[in-house]
C-alpha cells in the first residue's frame, strides 16, 4: 500500500507484486531473526540483497511507481549513507526515465577535509527534499537526515521506504534501557514531524500475501507473522 493520496486496487496490486519480488529475490526471508530493538521477528527484510543490476533496477521501478501514485511532490532526492545512496540514485534514474528528472544528493558518514570537502555529495540541498531509504525502524536514521537537510537550508518534505513494518518504535531511556512506544517510526515521522511517507508495501500486505499462500510452504509462516503483528503492531 502507498501511504499518500492514492489507494485502492492499483496500490494493493503493486504491494503484492513487490512482496513476491522480495521473496523471489531472497530479500524477504522467514525464520527467527533478532531485530535492532532486540525483538525476535519471524521475518527479515534485507534490502542489501537487491544485489545485482536487474534487481536494483526493478526495485527502483517499484519505488517510482509508488511515489508517482502517492501524489507526494518533491524537488530533489536525498540518499542517506549507506543503503540510501544506491537506492536514491536508482530511484532518481528511474524517475528521470519516466519523465521526472530531479537532482540527487547523498551524505558521507565521515566528513571529507580535501577535494570538495564536507559530508554532502551531489546536487546542493534545496527546496522540498525526498529522503529515500529501505526501512524505518526506530526513526533514528531519519532524524539524522532531517537535521542534515535542515542545516543545509532545505526542507525535509517526505520519506520513501520499501517496507513499513507497522510495529512499535523504541526509545532509549535516561537509565540506558530501551522502551517500546505506542507508535511506529512511520507514524512519528508523519504525525509528529508532519512529513509525507510513501512505502511500497506494509506488514499488512505481507500478511495478505501469506494468507494467499495457504496451500504451500510459505503459508505456514502466517501464524507466527500474525502473532508478531498482534504483539508489536500499531
């Protein structure tokens, strides 16, 4: 599902097609995986495994279709280091192919003190900036990008991600412990920061996909994924 202005059969079909693509590519896997928040998740989405030209090109097509369907307007693309760099570049190329050519920039993790210097590379950050990343778990990486964009005098306008896990974010407490909060990172970005969010698919789309696989091996993962949603979902 696209989180934006568009909804309905087209975006649902796009989401289902994307989930199938992620499964076929080995990017979406099922089993037992420990998340950054310390939860044991029955599924794992690793966008780093879109690891050849064909997969990356098709992934960019999904992002571009979701963005154009969402109605979100933006003036340029920003790819946060590291995974966001190839994702942002690929999406910028695909959008240009579809007739929407926008500037692209990314950041380094470490500022450079020679050559052009600084931590930003590419087009100058200006106007309404779209951040392109793979997933948004705690929202920490998004906040870092937002601050960087603001510091450059531009407007962090929207974020595009591949998968919305639709689960509670976590926040570090003063005593160093980590606590669940009653909203997801996507909800925080949309409701608290007032930014647009576009995702190709959500956990609800994954559940719908698994429900349709009841007659085969993939279908057996549905109860565990549903239980995870019931425990941590928002």
